[in-house]
C-alpha cells in the first residue's frame, strides 16, 4: 500500500501532536510553519537578554503527553525534565490576606479553613467532588471524543450518567456554582477565575467548566528549561519518526481536487501535494478566506462578539521584595469582581481594576529559587479581543501597566524592573501573531451551556481537511490542544478507511519515511 501523505499547517501543540500520532501510524508527514520555530502560542520572547515564556505557563494533564510518547514507542521523561509543583498557586488580596492552594487537596482544605472558616472549607470540598464528577462523566464522552452533538453526548454517557450531569445544573453559570459552595467573596474570586482558562467570563460560562479546577487539582507540572521545551520535545520525537518540518514556509492556499483537499500552496508558489491536510489554526481566519475559497467554505467564522478573552502581557526582568512568591501568584483587586468582565465583554475595554497573574519563572514548585538578583517574570491581565481593526492606545496600555504594578505593591510585592528589559504584548499584537482572530487567544468564548457544542470539530465539511489546536474541540489549553491533534489523527484514519496500524517503535537511528511530495512551480 502506498504511503499516505499528510501536510500539517502550523507547528503549534495541536499540529505537533497530530504529526507524531500520524507518523507513528506510518503516514508520511510534512509540517509547514510560517515562523522559524515550533510552538505557536507557546512562545518565548527576549527581554533584556533573558528568554521568557510569554505564552501558556501552566502545564496540566501530563498523562495526555505520556500517552502520545508511549504510542510512538518513547518516554516523555527521555525528552523533558518535569517536576510536580507543591504549590498550585498563591493568591493575594489588597486587604493583605493570602492563600495557597496545594497539590495535596487536604492541605488546601485546611488552608481554606484557616483562611475563611470551616463552612467555606466544607464548601471547597463539595466543590471539588462536584468538579471531579463532571470531569469523570465528560472526559471519555466529550473531551476525548470526536466533537459530539447534544444527542450524541446523551447516547455516549448513557441515561443514568446524563441524569447525574443534569442534576449538576448545566444551565447554571460558573459564578453561581461557585457562590453555591462558598460564601467568602475572596474565594468566589479565586475559583470563578478558572473560567478564564477557557477565555470566558464566570458570569456567562456554564458551571461544567468546574472541571478545569479539577484538572489543575490533579497536578501542575514545571518544565525544566521553559514551556517551549514541550514543543521542542514533540518536534524531536516527530523527527525520530520521520516527520519533515519546514519553517519559514507560509501557506497561501489549501488546494482541492474534485472537492477534496489535495495539498497546500506556499506563498513562494511551491505546491505540496497530500492526501489529507490538517490545519493547526483558528477557524475564523480560514472561514474569512485567508487560505483560499475552498478552505473558507469548509468551516464557519466565529462572530467577533463571540470571541474569547485576549490579554495584555508584560515579560520582564526585575528584582523582587516583600511578599514571598510562588511560581504562580494571582493578585485580586478589592473592586466587585463583575466589573472586570463587564468592562471586557460589554464595554470592550480594559478593566478598571484588573486581576493580575504573575509567573515567576525562576521559582520552583515551592516558590524557592537557587540564585539571588533579578528574576524573569510574566504578568497577564485579561483584555478584550478586537472587534475591528483598532487596538489599545499606548495611553491605555501604560495606564494598565501602572495599575498592574500598583496592585501587586498594595498586596505586598515590590518589583523593580531592569531598564530596557520589558516586552509588551497587547491584543493588537496577538492579532498580528494570529491574523484574523482579533487577538482572541482561546478562540470562541465558552459562554452559554451550548458553547462547547459550537466549537469547530476536528472534521471540516471538506473531505480530507481537518482542524487541530486550542480554538477547536475539545478547547483551549496545552493538553486540550494536544488532544485535538490526536482526535484529528483518529478522524483522518477513519475517513481514509485505513486499519489502525500498530504503534511504531522508534529506533535509536530514527525511522526513514518519505516526506510529502513537493512540486516546484514557477
């Protein structure tokens, strides 16, 4: 049987995962990426000579990556050094109070009891049980399944499990679910913030997003050398399996023959023929015609007002004093929490009193560091995605920066950034990195109980064309993007009518596989 050729457009985590999964099944895989290195949103920036992670900073669901590597006959630990974080996150408020959540749920329970009293601690325990039950039901039937409709979900989980899920009030908002369990306003802020992991407001997203809290409670991992090493590890494994990576190769058009995807044409004019194409891309710019008319007709555009959160991030080096830091620290303002999301989603502007996330990238899982002096930091403030071509003004950005450092100082932390060592990324910069998305970094906002069913699935309406990445099913986040690549691989196998091949064991010298055919055009 001749080799099946697959072109993957984009070397983000979804595309890298799909490449490894397909190469392990014996496909001839070529990955084309317009940038000069892999990772997509998982990017590094140079701030005063220091490499700083400026994309995702929280690594959960390690088992997803263990499975990808095991399928390819490899071990994740041979490619990455990963250690568990003892402290999931530290949280600080303007009134001077602080609270740590731990990988050990019992430690978190006692910390919350000391922080907000026994009733709130019991509420936390009930919240964890409910979140775990939601995850137990939805993990096999929705998260790891091809994008289902509501009837298919009911069929997959069965009537008994669906009745359990229904009793968890799918129409309830995330905010109301948190309030049902905890009365302390600070705890409500803390746990409601989990909705932002999906780019959504807790006041509009469904209570089923409680499962995000469960996922984090199961373990947060620290990657030695930075998060971008995850992308490099997948790339290295792919090379060992024979995947060909072409960087600096921008795709202009997805080509089609007789209504089926037949390859891609690069901006240089070169055509790469293939039997199937996987787009590691947000569907919106594809639907807008950025990859040609054929691809545009194969998916649907996300309405601008349905876009998820964007962000204003600052990557910098600084000397820190005052509040002891964990690897992940969140600072909450005293202002009513709903004002932040009213500003972002209704008024389409930066929040008047933003919550600030700080990643101290030289701290270990207990908040310790081995060297004194300046540290590497990334701050993230939620921001609105663009509705039109305009972005934030310099005055708005600088005002938000002032509020960011002022909030941290009010909470007890003083940061003294090194001169010339700060890199900003605003919504308009994310739009430049991800054209046609409006700078929305999570795709469609998970607002309303049907939002998850509205995401693009791995299959498009064009035969031979598939999607992967954090903007498609099963959703945002590093492990979800990796799962989307695996789901795209499964769909492609099924649609080609090919039997599942045994996972190939990688040999020390690598595996020789022919890459997708390239045809030079004038």
